[in-house]
C-alpha cells in the first residue's frame, strides 16, 4: 500500500502502534454493508458500520453495530442515558465528524464523542469497520480499540 493510500484511521492506529489489517475494495457508496462483507470474504456479523446520532440534550453519540443490523433508537437512547436519540441528517456528517456517508469510522473523528459498540463485538478477536474512506476497511483487535476510542458495549440493535 502506498503511503498516500493511508487513511486518517490508519495514521491514528499507526501513531498508537496498534496493529491492523487494511482491506480495500472498489469504492461504491451504493454497496450495502453485507455486500462489502461478501467482497471481503468475511462473516457479516464481524463487519460493523458506524452511525452518528444526536440526543435530546444536543449531545452527539456514535454507535458501531453489525452491518446487517438496524439501530434500535430506544435501546440506543437508554445506553447513553438520553430520553431519545435520532440519526443526524446526512449533510451534517462531514462537518461534524470529518467523514462522508459510507466512510464513517469511530476512530479519528474531528471530536471524540461517546461511543457504544454493539455487545456482539465482544465475542470476536477482531472486527472490521470503515477505515474512514469509502472503499477502505480496517480489521482491528477489539481489545485494541479502547486505546483510541473510549466506548462501552451495549445491546443497541433491533430484535
């Protein structure tokens, strides 16, 4: 991989001396997370997407959930002690996080937001998520994520 192929996420991981595997695929924002898991040849349960919400208090929250799941807004609100949370409008994603839709990662956002990772991640050695750019994914040991992101585990997906 050429140096200019490194994403911000990879630079953050390198800076913390965290080992990871990077995976690239033909960028296409129309691909579903499950299709990306198929391209990577990975179990979709181990491939996660990053969602950004805003609570009733105005605070922003990041949720990292398996690509084939849907965020349960009631469970999400409970996990972060809010009355309610809602997805932020797509046009607010880039100015808020520095990432575009389809390339949002829990690592390397402009600001650190409270982050919740779906509890299923705790049963895996490594999980995959966006490397901060459409067409790029990183595979990181779950235990190493806490070195760059403060997070909690919770069940925040629909049944």
